[in-house]
């Protein structure tokens, strides 16, 4: 799954280069320029890819927790 996420990231980087929509005056839903709608779609897809990255590629235990007994003497609370 890690390679699928990396492939999607590369695809998003390529799709983000939208030189073909710069001179298009078409409006989506009657008010939004097509270039802006395209970038809104790219942003939604990027959010989904980030979800996939955190769900499947994020390390399960980063080792920053104090569950191993190395926490502070007052139970991890501030001084």
C-alpha cells in the first residue's frame, strides 16, 4: 500500500500542473471558474490521499510514548 500512496502523490504532483485550463473561461455551476473547480477537486483528492498515507503508511508505534515506564515521577503531568 505504501507504493500505491507514493504513486498517488506523484500523480497528484503531475495533475497539479494544469496549464491547459488557464485560458478557459468556462464556469462550473454558473459561478466558479473551471481552473478553480479543478484545484478544488485536486485538494479533495489530496485530502483523501493524506488519509490513506496516515492510515496505511504511518508507523504504528513511533516510540515517543511513556508506556515503557520512562515517564516523569508525577505521572506525566506538568510541574
